[in-house]
C-alpha cells in the first residue's frame, strides 16, 4: 500500500513535460504512469492529463487501430497472443489494450488474460495494458481512446483493442478503430453467440476461431454460412466487402491471412478516403460524448440536485405531474 501512496504523491509533483518527454522517448514506465493519469477519476488530475494529451497530440494518429471482439471464450486473448507475435516478428511495435469487464465481478480475469498472453507479455516489441472497464457506458474502458493516443505517441504502430462482445461494447470499440474484427465460434448459433445483426454489420471481417482438429469441418461450414449471410447485408458503402476467414491459435493457421486482409482493407480505404472519413467522424463523436459527459457532470454535480430529481421522479411515478413539466421544474 505504501508504495502505491508514494507513487501517487510523486504523480502530484510531476509536470506535463515529464510525461511528454518520457512518452516521446518511448519510455514504457512513463507511458504506464501517463495511462494511469488519464484513467484517473480525480477531477484534480484532469488538467494535467489534458496537458499531457495536448503535448503528444502531434505524434498520434499514425498507428493501425484494430478492434477485436467476440463472445467470452471465443478465443480473443489467445488469438492476440499468436497474432501479436506474427506482427512483432515483422518488425511492428504492438500495444494491446485489453478491456476487462469481468474484473469488477470476479477480480480474476486479468490474471487469466495475462497467462493467455504469456509470450506476448515478455515480447520486447509488445506492450499489454489491461484496463478495468469500470462503469463506463458501453462497457468500454473509460479513457481507452486517450490510452490509445498515448501508445501511439510512445511509438506503437499497431494498437489491438480486445473487448468482450456482450452488448453495446462493440459499437463503442467500432468508434475507436480502423478495422473491426469479429471472432466467431463454429457450431454455436447466432443466439448462442449473442450476436445481433447490427454487430455483424459493423464488422470489417469475421474469423471463425479454433479451426483445428475435429473442429475443422465445422469451421469450414460456418465460414460458408456466414459468408452467405454477409452477402445479404446491404453494401458497406466503403467499397469493402467483409470476408469470413477461419483461423487457429493452436496451429497458427489463418494468422497471416488475417493480417493480409487488414492490410488490404487499409490500402483500399486509404485510397478511397474512407479511412480518413471514419476517423473524422470518430473525432466528432468523441467530442460529443465528452461534452455530454461534462454537461452530465456539471448538472448532477449541483448540490441537492439528486434529491430534487428523486422527488420529481416520485411525483411522475404517481402521475401527479407530467414528465415534461417535471423537467421544466428541475431545469428551472
Ligand atoms: N482448440 C483451440 N482452442 C483455443 C483456440 N484459441 C483459444 N482456445 C481456447 O479457448 C479458451 C478461451 O480462450 P480465450 O483466448 O481466453 O478466449 P477470450 O475470448 O479471450 O475469453 P474472454 O477474455 O473470457 O472473453 C481457452 O481455453 C483457449 O485455450 C484455438 O485456436 N484452438
Ligand atoms: Mg480474453
């Protein structure tokens, strides 16, 4: 505990320059400290975090941002362990941001992920940062975008974001990345995989995992079926038709194909302008989201506002007042 407090106190004394210089020098310790700073929920940390982000902004945006999602157990972490080695072997510097929605419940899954990325976590060209999801909207790490920018400034040219596909989180990840990969299990129905059509529509590619051993034929069938299903979707409007692949983290099959595909997508969307467009609309959505958060914070930060709201909610519940009028009273 003591160490933690020392570290905390030290942080209070650090200047934006300490972080900015360290990050730009690719110092991982400073990068980790900076991520902790931007993740901080303390209002007092906010100006410093903003100054650091501002200071590195010119060095961000140059990475390939890839989102990887799929239901629990589909093999996301194992995929990243193997795929990540494939990328670093080609000279890439890889940052993995693993969002951990289960950490508040079980407290144990970080450890599980760490073991599943055993090799990658010892790889000098890789940096793994698990982040607790907390109670942020959409189940995504509060500040994942900021963390991504810090990693880019620290020299990582590929960012992988792992998130469990259990609902809204994948739409939020979609808002962060250039390429959105959906991992699927063969032989499990769509309902079983919790897949809403909307999620499949967001994917830039599907990969059927665990295509090895006895599972091989089922994986091939699933590939065929999903490919047919995707053909029925309306065109993406980007000139890209999302393909379906099979892969195995056990045999490494398909890993090179997935990478090839992501590069093709990057090339196409860079040439036709859709990559830039996607990032621009992501920036604007980020702005709107932050604005909404700040307004929320300012409004609910007013003394007594919660009590007044509860009072009004009770009256609305009893039918004593119409919601529109109640809103007027509260804002008034
Ligand atoms: N046969 C086979 N098993 C695999 C493969 N990839 C993952 N597994 C197994 O599937 C299980 C789940 O893998 P994970 O990588 O933890 O899955 P995940 O999607 O990250 O799971 P959560 O983080 O809990 O959502 C583990 O027992 C893996 O060993 C594969 O390619 N082939
Ligand atoms: Mg995992």
